[in-house]
């Protein structure tokens, strides 16, 4: 159960990060990455 949840969570992160990369500047992405890693 935990492994599947982790895989889904990683997929969600990759999709969100890809959208952020397209929408935001590189400088803001570092802050977003820090927030995501904290989550």
C-alpha cells in the first residue's frame, strides 16, 4: 500500500513541477521545490 501511494505521490509531484516549470520563473521554482520537499 505504501509503495503505491509513494509512486502516485511522485507522479503528482512530477506533473505539478512540470506545470510550474512552464508557468513560473527558475528563481521561484527553487522556493516551490523547497516547499514541496518540506511536504
